[in-house]
C-alpha cells in the first residue's frame, strides 16, 4: 500500500499523527499541494474530489478521507484504540470527533480559505464575509471545548483519541487563519500543551 | 433511553431512517424546531451546541450527532450492517458517508440556510453570496455521485449503508433549498427512486 501525502495541510497531518500514535509506518508519496499537485491528472484519477491524503491498497482499492483512512488502520490494528471502546465509548469519540471537525476545524479552515490571499485559486469564489463570519463560530466552540476539557483529560474522555488529533490540527491552524487564541480557555491550553508534547505531534 | 427528535430537519430524519432500517423502536420526545425548541434551556443543557437529535441513555449519558447516535445502535445491533463490514468495507462506507455529508448535504444545507428567508434567525449572519456559491458545489458532487452509482447499486457498494441515508436526506433537501435536480444524473435518479421506496424513507 501507499499513502499519497499532502504535507502541511490539516488533513494529511491528521493521518500522519494517527499512524504515529499507532506505531504504523507505510510508504508515502509526497504531493506538493503548493504546486496544486492534488489537482494533477494522477491524483484526480485516484480521487475525483482532488483532495489528499489518498490511501491506495495493494489490490488498487482507494480510500480517501482522513477519518476513513484512519478507521481502516484502526480495524487492522485495534490497539491503542483511537476510535473508542464499547458502544458508548465509540459513540462518544464519534460525537466529539464530529463536533471538533464541524465546529472547529471546518470553521478555522473556512476563515483561512475565504480570507487568505494565498487561497484565491483554492476557494472559488473567495467570500471574505463568510471567512470573517467563521471566526466567532470557532471561538464560540472553543468555549464549549474549554468547559469539556475542565472535566476530562482528553476531548472524548480519559483516553487520547482521534478527536484529539482533529482538535490539535484545528488549534494549530489558528495561526495561519489569523485567529488569536484567547487567554481564558485555560483547559484548552493545558490540553493543547499535552497533546503537542506527544511525539506524534511532529508527524 | 429516549431520543429528542427534531422532526423534518435532515439530521433528525437521518437517525429515524437508520433506526427503521435496523428495526429498532425507542421512545422519542418531539421538539418543535420551528418554534426554536432546540435552543430551549432543556435542550441546551443536554447539548450546548443546541442541535438535534440528542440521545439520552438511562444512566444520563448524552450522545449527540446523528452519525454518533447511529454508530451507538450499530454497535448494539450489528445486523444489518449499515457502517460496512471488515476493514475495507467499513472504510469505504466511512469514505462515502463523509463525501456525501461534506460535499452534498452540507452544500445543500448551506444554500438553504444562507438564502431562505425563514432561516434568517437560524443562520447569523445570512450570506446569500455564500448560499449561491454552494449550489454549483452540490451539483458538481452530484456528477461524481452519478458516476459512482453507474457502477454500484448503493453509494458505498453492493449494500445499503448510512451513506445512502445521508444521500437520500440530502437529495430530498434540494427542493426546500430550491436547487433543481438535473435530468442527466440518471444513475442518481435510479438510486433515489430505490431508496425512497424502502419503508424506512417514511421515517
């Protein structure tokens, strides 16, 4: 198998962190997204949505979407469980993963893509008003996350999970999106320091 | 347990269809979203994101997010498998579920929420330009889905899955979002007729 990897962008990083947490190493094919490599004929043939990462299995099966790629490896290598354990545990991880993805990563990404001049070819049409509208949405969710992290070590509970990976990538995206991290979210800051200090964060 | 149900909106319907496909009946508490019942103190205490549906277990555990609620029931009642079987099968369902949710349901919902006059209190600020920008995104994905459904009976493969539920709910949302279903997506139309004729579609 091989992983078509997109470098610094949030979704490729999510899969690299996931694999690092699992201790899995697979061959990767670097694609230069800055040079629009994700829109090449090669990648379009693998993923008509022209997004990375893309996992190609040895039999040619294609898996796209960072969470779907991660779930594939969770099924093959269940430990450590990064999608939760048991019906309630798995549902809690899914709930928080989605909350963080839809209300934090997606809002920060929208702020970046609709405002940053470098994104003018990526997001057509760029609508700066929509980008700006996403900043307060991201900050409002951060308060909900802060309350949550006042009660649990990690986002979905006592154990590190894919929800933490999505959260880490989202928070690290604040800087390019030019969103200031507020001082008052002390639990988020404690958690962010903890997950950033894990070796996987460098992946 | 009980399910706080939000009526006709897409996400509450997703869970009802899922439960109907599984043959599961649980007590539900109807919440009038037209009267902003999802922003009541009662629902806010259960889900700070003020969204429905919300599943409350007998021990008080709260599960929100329609896909997370669905996964909880999948874990308890694995048959029929609506999240796929085996590592590749589960990854394929997750991939297509996410593609349909992020590129079809989300774009149709954005067109509705940012343009429809009835949504002015729901989506603040309403940005009609962003709503309009989502219509071609939805239609572009429909072409990808049509190509897919030319090759397989259901969205994620040979078997009905949660990806079909998300797809059905998204297509049925075209009308309120005032997006015209194109004539040329004949495979999508064949599939839509088939999934609409299942008893679960009435849920």
